[in-house]
């Protein structure tokens, strides 16, 4: 895969074509896609490559990451880092690969330019794949969401309000503190609730989080190759969400089910479970965690 796409008014050509499709679909229709966690913030290239291999084996209709593909922060060799990843991404073949800008991907005007050049995506965009609509936002250089991002989100969701399954992607999970305090008084949540967004997906923290508020599920996908040294220093492991994994989303007519799949040995034990069995950043009491096939 080259990672390059043609843009028309901020949308990849493939996404623009998808939005012209009718929203009618059979009740039994299923859509399956995969979510890739962070690669950097200290990358283990071998783990990331094995994550890609596992995702390819899932045969998803598309793949989307939650940001931090390169190590970044040094403008003079940013382009080299992007080029080095192209052979890894070729494993996806013709499967579309969508990107979310992370703080290791974008930290300056030059890095933003290179991000768009090598991924083929703008810093914020949206696409519709059959009956599923995804909005990607950029908080790579902000701890929350800037006003322009919130305006983009509301305008985009308003235009696609009739699509039944909607997700929002942004790298930094600033929503944790609000949802943890059971607050609905933050703008991202208000907009998502207004337009029927079911899932808000992030990365950045390198460990798994899952929270709910007003019917909206908030998830931080953990590491798919990024360093977990901070977790180890804190004495934390699998029970606190510090394990290498990726996500598989199954989309039905009007509902979505996310499964988390841990990498098998030598990177993990190959456990798999629906996200409902994970509360905050711990397994739910009494949850039965099975083994991935």
C-alpha cells in the first residue's frame, strides 16, 4: 500500500465515492473493520509488524489507526520515518488504511505537511463505508479539541445524520476525566449525543480504557507496538490494560460490537473479549476472558 490518496474538498476519493451510496441495507448485512493502536512513543517495530500481520489475517474491509505511527519530534528525518513504514503497510494490500493524527505524527507545521503528504489524509476528514460513518479529528497539538475541530465535527455529523452507525476518532483521550466524573457537560459529548454517535475512539495512553456515558462508548485502544515501559515501571500489566492488542469492530444494521484481541506469543497470550467485559482500565468483575483463534 502506498498510503497516498487523492483529496477532493478534504475527503479521500474513496470516501467521497462511498458517501454517494444509498444508506439502505439488509438487516443481516455485516461490516467488519480493524482498529490499530499506537506504534510509537517508543516503538517495538517487531511487535507492530506482527500486529499488522494479525490484522491482515482478520480480513477486514478497512483498517483505521488511532495515531502515533512515527516517532517524530525531529523535523530533519521525519520523511525518512514515513518512508520506512511503507513496506510494512504494503501487507494491507488493497485494504484501505485510514489514519488519525497523533502527537508523534504532527507537532509542527512541517510535520503536518509531511503527515498529509505521506498518509494522503488531511488532519481532519470523514468517510462513509456502507452504513458506517467515521469522523477523524485532530488534537495532536492540543490536550483537548480546538474550536475549529468541534465546528468541523458538528457540521460533518449534521450532514450525515441519517447514517445509522457513527464513530469519532481523535488521538488524545481528554474525555477520560469528564466521563470518569460522570459529566455530560463537555462539548464533544454534547455534539456526539445530539447526532447519535455511538463510539468515540482514541489512543495515546498505551493501555486499554473503556467507559460509557449517555449511551456513548468511549474507548482508548492501547499499544499495537508502542512502548509499555511506563506501565512496567508502575508495576502494571494485563489487568490494568497494559498489553499489546488491536480491535475488531463488527457493525450490524444499527449496532456495533467491539472485540479486543491480544497478540499471541511471544507478545502476549492471545486473549480476546468483547469490550463490555472491560470497565475503565480493568476487566469487569466476573468477566470470562477467552483465547483468540
